[in-house]
């Protein structure tokens, strides 16, 4: 049995779909409006096993008989609106820096049939989960960091719309200092986890200034780059029939590139040492380099707080 909570959620969703299949017989007019006009619909079927949204793939056929498939996910309410807008804006920007590995976003909006339901639409590709080749994968991420470095629209850390990791909102308010931005982001995740488990006195003492302030003082500086921020194996898969890595569901912000490794440390994701070594070899590790492993430990805490809060019944996630 998997020790990764999202895998267990996915398995449960698969069982639910088998026991009670979802049948969709039409596509909302708002979605129709952004799809090619010369297509006919073949089917709309559940796709993926997200615990936070409903997701489907839309099979279509063009006039010349070519099959095209699209991916759509939906969620209701104000949270749904923020999540779908954030996904679209994040994926749209990440796609510009990682065109060959990110499925092209198409649109986001609300249904005509149900104005309380919000959707995100993009191209679809069949994927399979397998352990990624460390060098190939890390080079993709490092190239995004290099290409985007220094291109934050205002030179600051943050993003121009709210983002969500799962359904948990991130405070992406712009900040001049990485320490300031990350301290706020860490506090958000700690407050979320604390709402499930209460105060953890060991986590009340956090060494953020000790590890992050030297990045921007004493003659050192870092420059914001585009960070995906959710690079665990459930969001980085192999495209079937292509051999290409597909990366999706970014929760992007302009930040410190090393922060993209925050989930790699967790044993549940089967990544680890060889991925870190490949990133170190890219030359992107910031000064002071002696702190980089401890910085990653700090970054990993934020992600572990998220997983702990998302799966409060999985006590091993809280104790990791």
C-alpha cells in the first residue's frame, strides 16, 4: 500500500468512479465558445482522481476525422473561482517558459448552466506515473529558472493573482525581500496545519532569518525567477507515446529557485539525493552555498505542513 496520502485518495476516487460512473451528456456553452467551431463531441468522461476538483476529458472529432481531446476541471463557489483563475494564470505563464512540457491552457470561466461552477480548460495528453530521470527532469526545471530569472514584472517576489496548493490559498502579495515573502508563506501553511492539530511548540521557533537573510545581505543577492512550487511526482509525469515529461498544475510565483525542491526531500515521493545533486550541478545554488542543504530543509517544512494539514487522518503525515 502507498505511504503517499494523495495516492490513497486517487485509489479511492477510482473505486468510486467504477462503482458509480459519472455520465456527462453535454458541454456547457461557455466551454463550447472557446473550442474550435468545426468539432463534434464524442464523449465527456472522468479524468484523473483529484481530491479537490472534478475533472474530465472531452473527446472531440474535427470535420476531417481527426480526434482532439481536451482536459477540463471544475469547482464551485468562490474558492472554485480563485482556484480556476489561479490555475489558468499560473499555467499560462509557466507554459511560456516551458512550452514543450506544459499542456497549453485554453480558458477559464464560469458555466452558463450553473454560474456557481468554475472551470479550467487545456489540451489533454495521456500520462503515466513513473520515476523520472533525474538529469532530464532537473534540466527542465533549471532551464525555467534560468530563462525567467530577472523577469519578475516588478522585480519583486510574489504573483499577481492568488494561488492555491490543493485548496489552500497562498498569500502571493508582492514583497521586496525573499525573507519577508517566504516568512509570510510559511506562516500561512503553519496556520493551516495548526487549525487541524493545534500548536506545535517545536515549530514555533523557526530559523527563517538565520537561513534566508544571508541570501540578501553581506554582499549576497538573489534574483526572483519563476517557481512552479508543486513539483511532486503526481504533477510531473511521462507523456504516453512521446517519452516527454509533462509538468502541470503549477502554483507559480516569482521566488527563489531552490524553493522548487521543497517536495523532493520527502521519502514518500521517491525523489531525493540524485535530484538534488543534479540541481547542484546546474550552478544555480545561491550563496552562501554552505547553507543550501539547510535551506532546503526549511523549504521542505512548508510543503510537509501542507500535506499534514490536507490529510489530518494520516497521522504519519503529521509526524514526518
